[in-house]
C-alpha cells in the first residue's frame, strides 16, 4: 500500500510535468486527474494481489465471481461516471470500483483463511 501512496504523492507533486514530458503540451490539462487515476490503478492492483489467495487456494468459483463482479461494477460505474461527470466521473468511478474490488478480495481472503484455520484445528 505504501507504493500506492508514494506514486499518488509523486503524481500530485509533479503529475502535470510528467504527463507533458511523456506526451505533449496538449495534454497539460490532464495532469490534474493523474493522482486520482494513479490511486485507482494502485487500488485495483492491490485487489489483484489479494485475489491471488483464492486462486492459490484453488477456490476458482470464488475467484471467478470476484473477477466477474469487479468487471461488471467497473463497467457500470464507468458508464454512469462518463454520463454524470465526463472524464472526472470516469476517474471517480474507477477509484470507487477499485476500492470495492480490494475490499471484496480482502473479505474473501478472511473467509478462506478462517475456514482453513478451522479445518486445521479440527484435524
């Protein structure tokens, strides 16, 4: 999680300059949205890392529904965000859907690991 915070801080401090350096002057206005997008992508990556637990536990049903649920939420939220707020709406929708994905993956992990502890205690 620390790397997400560091990345967002860098984007907040120098996002516009980084964007212009990597693209062109025409994209300068997009620099303001870069920290929010970095946070959204960082949270989504954290969700992906947390989703490895059900995958490694060979609980593919849980893994599948976690991924399908995130995909459906991300598409619906992005469509609503685009209609409601344009590019900023899509950025907010990405942040919300990524946070929901991370929380869902964490809840699934707690349940899987809790069930394993119970099974080991009974053995």
